[in-house]
C-alpha cells in the first residue's frame, strides 16, 4: 500500500457553529492521508497513481463553502475522495480550527476522521 499525504493546507474560511464565526471567518489547517494500492510501474506516469492536485482541489472546494461543524466538512471531503478516486483504500482527514472562540487559551480545535472504503459501504 502507498500513502499519499497533503499536510498543512491552510485556508481562511467561514465555518463555525455560531453565526459570528461564519461571518468573521477563521484560519483552518487540513491534513489528508490517502492509502492507495502500491505504485509498481516504472513508466513514471501520473495515470498510475493519485494526482494530489485533484486531492487539494477537493479540500479547497469544501473549505470554500460554509458549514457549522468540522465533522461535516471531514465527512464531505472523505465522500468526495472516495467518489473521485476509485482506487483509494482508506482516508484520514484532520481539520484544525486555529484559535477557536473558547473562553480560555486554546491554540486549536481539531477533528480527525479515518475510514476505509469497506467501512463506507
């Protein structure tokens, strides 16, 4: 199995349970780990593996919309990845909201979702 990883994707977005969060916006960090079958070709072609530009585009598209919960965003990104890339075996997504509006010093709040394709069915 081969793991394709995008770490530290940073987005300014308008997610949050409270209306003020969705109006004001905040900085978010997204990491995605995708397991695919081993790349065993010596032809050095993108067609035999997962294009991480497309993976980034999926994340960016969902982060550009507005949702109340990080959990919702993670599920939608996961669903988009499984629909777009039929060879994907499993996905792990971590979404962090930096400096969440909590009454106290908190660097970030995070949600981590991990699922295999067989668990999705």
